[in-house]
C-alpha cells in the first residue's frame, strides 16, 4: 500500500515537470515567432512628419491683478471719525470730500498761527511802509525822551556838585547816575526807532523782520496741512473700492479708511524664474487668462522688468524670481483687482517654420540628432534646432518638410550598430504624428 502511494506521488511530480517544460517551449516558440515577424516586418515605432506650422516662444507665469492708479486715505493720527460720505461703488470726482475726522485741535492751532502771522505782518508793514502818523507819533516820543534825558543829565550834574560839598550821600549820587543811564538808553532807542521810520531799516534788521514773517507764514501752512488731513478728499476721478471705517469709530494712526481707484486701469504683478528672465523686455505682448472667466482671453503688455532678482520664501524653500509688471490693455471688463491670473508672455511672435515634436530629438555626443525613417530603415541624422514651442521645435538644418522621424526611439534603435528595419502605421490626426 505504501509502495503504491509513493509511485503515484512520483508520477504526479513527473507530470508537473513535463507540463512546465512544454509551457517553456511554447513561450520560446511564440517569442521566436514574434521576433521573426518583427525581423521580417520591422520594429513597430511611433512616427511624426516634419511639417511647417506657426511657432513662437513664450514664458508662462502667474500673477495678481491690482489697480495701476489708486488713492488710499489713512488716518494720520489717532482720531475719531466724524462722518463718512461715500460707500463702495460710488463714483467720485477729484477734489470731492469723502469724509471728516475730528479736527477741533487742528482748527484752534490754525487760528493761533493766523493771529501770529497777522501780528508779524503788521510789524513788518509798519517798519517797511510807515505812515505819516506813525512818524509823527515816534517823533513826539523821541522829543519826550529827549527832555527826560536832558533833565536826567542836569540832575546828575547837580547831584555830583552836592556830593562834592558833602550835601548828599554816595547812594543818592549812584541813584542819579542810574536814572541818567536809563534815560539815555530810552533816548537812544527812540532815536533808533525814529531813524527806522524816516530812513528805513538797515539790512540786518530788515532780514530779521522778514524772517519772522516767513516763520509765521510757515506755521500757518503747517496748521492748514494738519487740518486738511482731517478732511478726506479724493485727489483723482475714480470709484470707491473700499470703506473701512464708519462715523463714531476711533481709528489708530496709519489705519486705512477709504480706497479710491480707476477700475479701468489695471496691472498684474508677477515674477519669473531667473532662467526665463533674460527673454523678457518691456513692450512684449501678454495673454491673460483668469480662472473666474475661463472662456475669455485678455491682452496686456510688459511694462517693467526688474533689474535685480529677489528671493522668495515658499513651501518648497527659497525661490529666486525676477519681478515684472504687466499693464492690462483697455477693454478688460470682468477682471477685478485681487484676481489671480495666468500669463503667457510672448517673447518671440509666431511665424511659420519647419518643426518636429520634442520626442524625436536626442542629445548625443555630437549634438542633437533624430532617427528618420528612410526606405523602411531607421537612420540617424544630426539636426540644428531653433525656436522651442510648447510641443514642437523649429528645425533649422538637417531635415526637409515631409521627412518622417521616430518619436522616443528605444535602445533597439539607438544602440544598433547599423540601420534597423522599422514599421510605422500612419493614423489620422496629430500634426503628422503616426502611432501604432
């Protein structure tokens, strides 16, 4: 019984081995058959025809839309908002008052400054353009001080005589001398003021008086500017975009209150990689596409390309970019400030040139080359390329229109020591591309 069981197990194992051998032989036979078929019919390849199509060069990036012309009104100090006269969407004119901040202190300072200027101006006018009554009054004052001065001189002379006689004390003599000196000073000042009225101010005096007037005038201008900051005024025609305060709000210094801009004048700020930046220059045409309006394309123009690159921090680390600014051409209704848009910057305008797909080009030791299907054989051929588009490359030398090239040739073609037989089956569509 045990012997029969062992015989059965050996038979089963032999059958498995025989089946495996038969399967291997079948696979080998199929492989040989396929290899012979390929050898006879050629290696199947995907090809494309070299043809003339419009081709240009572009740089792609994204940017953000913003107003090219706007005014932002801020609180210059901590203030109470007294009134806001507009709302978002309102159309305003240059010079229109949009709101008021509390301005009591500024109004008082302006009145004080104006009063000081009026006083300085009056003194200036009196000195520079005296009236006949002013001269007469100053002459009368001079005459009065002349009499006082003469009387003080006589009193001093008498007191000195009495002091020599021992009739007065030294203290009385000193008092007489002080009265004489004071009277002399008053007399000299009156004489000086009279000379100014009669003969005009001297150069230094005239300059000092003029400086005081100018200083007072500057004080008035500063006070007016401070008051003007409390009156929120549009400095251009435009549309109210944002209102960020209301009457009764206490706003801090630097708080933005109202933004006014011209929504017909838009620009896009963006950045491009340093490898593409050398191809950009002002004046290049730009195609603008917004996710909010995917069915439309808008036009723009490169306005500025920064002269230096900047380093931006991104989630993937640091990225070097060259900032640029694109002006959105008129007629871009629908694009709003703040939108993110895609930019296609046309660095070389399209022109009809001889092209082939990227996949056909190989970089070899001797330069760029392709494999051309010639009489059913894959033949290597060096090429010189030019413009690079999204999918195609310009062929400048090495190929002619109508030549058929192999796309992404495999090692059985690229590593072959001689021309390899290939087989391509043309199917419609794809700019001359042929696929199996």
